[in-house]
């Protein structure tokens, strides 16, 4: 029977195991299971109505929709009272740079406006200084709206969030109007979901159909595609072109970070950021572009960025016991790995050593590509495990090695990541830089369906202490 649209419900859920008396159950079709199968279980636990794509066989009031994912997003927004509408929402989308840029913008909004800022992303969620663990870069729509509600209730005036291609393709952010949306760049990733680069780009572009103003990296190959269509006003930034709205000129790079002149029309502001690499220039520009679109002056943007710190797991230096360096970076994608190695090359006096792997149950096409990038940009490669998940770790390593047939660097395979890190430290020489790539901020390794504690900062510190005590 169809539901009476005036009937009262006391909650919303999309997991039948969490259904409570009085709930509306949303039957989302997932990749592994169809929520329609669990309608009887939800009803048994007390659900009084169902939102579904096909009429249920169970005797329960129902409402039909063409897309339950979209339905869940819109129902969740209404259930929590559209909390995003009470705050300024800024979203960053792109393959690389999202996490660092969101943290920098959070700092800028706090320092320039005195704002209380919520943050949603890969490293976790934050309300002001309080931090919360997260399983996804962008939460499912119900959890996202619930988090918005908490942020609004706790006095946040702004929310800065990473917007993944998954969240755009799967309608997790449907119904949200972004005050500013920023596109950073696009390189190969997530083709296990999107299938082609064209579909991946199209998913990213969706954000510009639901924002008030869009900021686009004019130097990216996909910039033109992103700006196509009468969707929203576009603000561009560039480190190469003089035609953009915001331009970085006189760029200086060194081991301590980057420095450049930010130019907007006749305005110029000297900008510094204490993380090395050209990518840091782009991260700073993306944040300045967002800040300018929110009404912050160019000089205040430059000052805020100059006092910002780096992000955990992004080109993070950890203490060592000798004249060599260990850097932890979340470079688990081809483009990110290449950028990390090219960033470290100019500041490496000895060998540039990279230790990396690839995640299991994810885009297999990038594995040989990452192998090729590693051999071309490092002096020594240690190929090991990342998060193998349900795949055989050695199979993943073999697929990485397939891209390293013309190796000009030395390569060593060590399947156990802990053993690989120990070997790298034991074999480091004066002036060497060891890049531990792929895990970044993560404090676990996912094997099978279980996550085991693994924090590379702790691993390095514990092994150095063990070596010290053994002397």
C-alpha cells in the first residue's frame, strides 16, 4: 500500500540493522547488497514506512522514487532541518590537494574572520578544535547532514569539506548548495568506480551545478571542461598564465617551503607557505581563491596562509637518528607520487629512496603506472604492501613491478611493510631521503576485512629506539 504523506515518522535509516520503531527505511541499492532485500527486516524492527525504487512485497506503507540515494540525501536534509543552509559551505574536489587545502582554509577563516569552522575530510572531521574519526572522505548523506546539524548547533559559521568523486556520483552531497566550490586538478584514480577518465571528470564537474561560485585551477588540462556550461560564475587561479583571476608570480622554492607574489588585478601580496614543492603553490592559490570569493582581502589571505602549518601525513618529516631524512606522505596515486618525488629531488643530497605499494580491491590500472613513476623519479625503490585488503599482497607487488621493466634505479621487494621500513632505515646513508608513500595520516593497515594498527611515525620511532638500545 502507498504511504499517507501526512503520516508521522520518528527517524530515518538506511541500514535495516539500525531500524527503530517509527523509522522511515530507505532501501538504497548498494554495490554488494540491495536495500530492498532488507525491507522485511527493517519492518520487523519497527520501521513504519519505506522509501523504495520498486514496490515492496512486505505489507508496509511505501513511497516510490527513481533513485533512493538521491532520496536519502533529500530526506536526510529535511529531517535535520537543512543545517547546511545556516552556514557557509566550501567544497574542494579534485584528485590531489583537497586535504591540505581544506586545513589551510580552515586556518585562514579562523585567523582572518575569527570564525568557528567545521572540517570534513580524509584525515577526520573537526568542529573547531575537536576532532572525530571518519571512515570516508565524504560521509554518506545521512551522516553528513547529521554532522552539519551538530556543526550548526555548536556555532560553526563555516564548513570546509573535501568532496570526493564517489560522493558526487553517489549523491551523498545532493541537496547541498556550496557557497564556493574549488576544483584542484585531475589525474588517474577511482577508475574502479567511474570506468573512464571522462566519467571521472564528469563526476567532479557535478559540483559546479550546485554552487554559487566555482574556483578552477586554470593550469589543469580539465579546466576548460570544468568551466563549460552556464552553471555558476567561475574564478580562476594559475601559476603559469597571466589570464587567470589570481596569479602566482616570482615563485621561489626551497627546503623550507614556497614563496610567491599573489597577483589579483592591481593588487599584489607576498605569500609564504612552510611546505616545499610546486604543489604547495597550487594549494595556497586554491585557498586564496576561495578566501577571495568569500570576501576576504588578498593581503589577509596571504597572511593567513603564511601562518598555516602542514597537514599530518602530507610531506611530514619525522625525527631520525642520523644524517638522513624520513618523510611520510599520503601519495597513493600516480600523480601524487610523482609530485612527492619531484618535490623531494631538489632537497636530496644523497639518494632519494621511495617505499610504496598499492591498495588492494582498488583501481588495478594504476599499479604499473606507479611502478614506472617510482623508477623514473627515485634512486632506489622498495616495493611493499599498502592496504592489501582481500587481495594477495605479492600479486599486487607483481603488478607494480610490471611497470618497472626498464628500471634505471635499484629495486627491492619486501612484502611486509614493517620489515620494509626497518630495512630502509638500516640501509640509509648520509644525505639520503626516504619517502614512505601511501599511508600518510592512516594509523592502520587493512588486511582482509580487518584493520590492524600501524602508524608509521610510531614504527620509525620504535625501531630507532630499539637500535639505540642495541648499541
